[in-house]
């Protein structure tokens, strides 16, 4: 079994943790900052940013559009918000740390062993290439996402 692939990065935002959490936990706004996820919506109108809630995300890259279903796995106001994609294939978590009047926001990505096994079943011999493409997308996309979030939150705060 392969080990999980992980990547994270952080940025300091000139806003309190409450403003940062309110933004990152509003998955309907994801398309404003994500370079891949164009749109997200709660699967049930009663769902919201709470553990166990499901949402769907529409991802778009050149030549490909797909949707994933995710489940909120952590929702601790002003501390952390995260979800699991496709029942544990990938985990995304935003964690917040107050730093005076600012907040350090960390975005973490984990492509689990389960997710990699799914890719082997789905892509066969092309799985290593597809897994590496996802890793490179996270490494490039997380800093881009964090910079966009910083801009959006600071402009609205």
C-alpha cells in the first residue's frame, strides 16, 4: 500500500480568524479562489459547514470537467474546516492560527493510500502519471488559492 501524499502551505491574512473561517467554510464561494474547483454546492439545502454535511464540487481543467462529492470532516469555528473527497480518497483542510490581529491560514492536502489505490484501478498503467499530476496540481494550486483567499478576505474585511 502506498503512503499518503501530503502537501501544505500557509499565508498570513490581515483579518481575524472569525472572518477567515467564515470565508473558507462557505464552500459556495470556492470558485472565487480555486484554480480548479469552479463551483460547489451543498447536496441538501439544510446542509451547511458542519461535520457530516455533503457537498458537490465541479472541477475544470483544460480538456476535462468532473464533479466530486465531499463530506465535511472537521468544522471547528475559527480553528479548522476540512472535507474528504470521494469517501476518503483525498482530504483538504484549512486551519487557522491567530497571530495578533492577523490569521495564519494553512491549507493542507492529503492524497490517501485509498485514493491512490482507486487511481490504480481507474487508470491502470497510467496511474503513476495521474497521481503525479494531482500532486503537482496541489503544489502549484495551494499557494495560488491561498493568495486569492488573502486578497478576497482582506478586501472584504
